[in-house]
C-alpha cells in the first residue's frame, strides 16, 4: 500500500465547518511562484500547475529509472496547495484577481533531497518537454494556524473565513497574516471534474494569541 499523506497526516489534510487549531511543522515542497489571475487560460498559474505535477510525478516514478533516491518508498502524490497574498491588501480581495501573488506548491516526501529535486527538475524538463526551471525546493514551517473546510467556489471563501475569524475571537486568538505568514489553501477536489459548488478546499490561516 502506497504511503498517503492525506491519511497519515489527517490533522493537516482534513477539516470540517468547525474551525480547528493546528501546529504545522516544517515541510518541504515543490514550489512555483508567480503573479496574476489564476483563472487566465494558459496563464502563469496554469503553467505553474503543469510544472508542479511534472516534477512531482518524476519523483514519484523515480524508482522505475536508473536514478535511485535513498530511503525512497512508494507514495501517493499529495494534493496541490497555494499561498496567496496581494500587495498592500489586508486579507484577500477576491474581486481583484489580477493583483494576486501566489506560491503554488505540492508537498515533498522527507526523503527527497535538494540533489534529488534538481535531478527531477532536469529530467521532467526533458521528458515532458516543458521548462521546469521555475520549480524550487521550498521549506516552510507555518507554526500555529487555524483551518476550516470551505465547500464551493473560491469567490465564496470570505463567508467561511468569517466563521473562522469568529471562532478565533471567541477563543482568544487572532489572525496573523503578514508578508511571511500567508493565506493558505489546500485543494482536495479536481476542479476539472467536479462542479464548483462541490469543490472542497481547506483554508488555513496563521494565528497568534491575542494580547
């Protein structure tokens, strides 16, 4: 049975409409940074997603090549995730998608080193015939966060965030969004195959104790 991050780390890949507080440890990702509207057909965000999956599956299938990764075990590629922010905007302004900055990511298994990552980027570029050089080995420790399940289109997220903010207020916490601690989304649905009203997205915000 292949290792499945969603099952092994349920506290980070499951959520309900009842917010919960989690302490997120240091995690390594494949990451591509960019700017602009994620819905733009053939735009930078969609290109980033193609790069992420090209590198992710090159690593996943590496055991079938001559390149051997020390400590490798078979695993399910985790869901894609995204960190989002806008310059000089508190929170997220969904009405101005062109101003989005984003870091699109897929989690890496701990056994993947920077050397393994460099091999995968080069190999994916050759085999998939796409330039994967924008992919970077990205390490982040999010620390104390709150998360909640959002069901439906992304434009409806503010109502879900408001529920989480109310929960934080009641429990002595506040959101701690800044240039280093970002609005985080974990995508549990394939938007190409599922109607928008059924999309499942975990929204995660960094938090801190109120003074």
